[in-house]
C-alpha cells in the first residue's frame, strides 16, 4: 500500500503489486513501476522491492489497516507518482 494523503484516522492509498501488469498486456499508463527500492525488514535484513503501483485503484482506507511501514519513498519518486495520478483526475 502506498499512502498518498492522511486525513486523521483515514488515508488515501494505492495498492502495490509485484506481478507484472505488462506480461500479457501492452504497457499501461495505469501503473507506475517501482524499481529496485531497498528497505530493511523487521528482522534487520536489507531487501529489494520491485513492484507496480496501481494508479487506477485509489481508495480510502482506515489507518488501523496499516500493520507496518516498510519504506519511505524518496521525494523524486513520490512526486512522479502524484503527478501521474493527478493526470487522471
């Protein structure tokens, strides 16, 4: 889950998937690729996240659904995702 904006106890979020949406389809503007982002898991191991943000699935969620925080996006990547998302609105 990528948190876009927090409103008290609820937030706007976009799901992140590891399955490649372009394997069977042509490249879609509805996904943003996260490439090789490193993070530290709960046991202290460094892991690499490669996934796709589903821009078409923006939803409102309750903050209690968040069980853990994996990583914080760098400003450049976060801004690129928000700009692409605003292009759909």
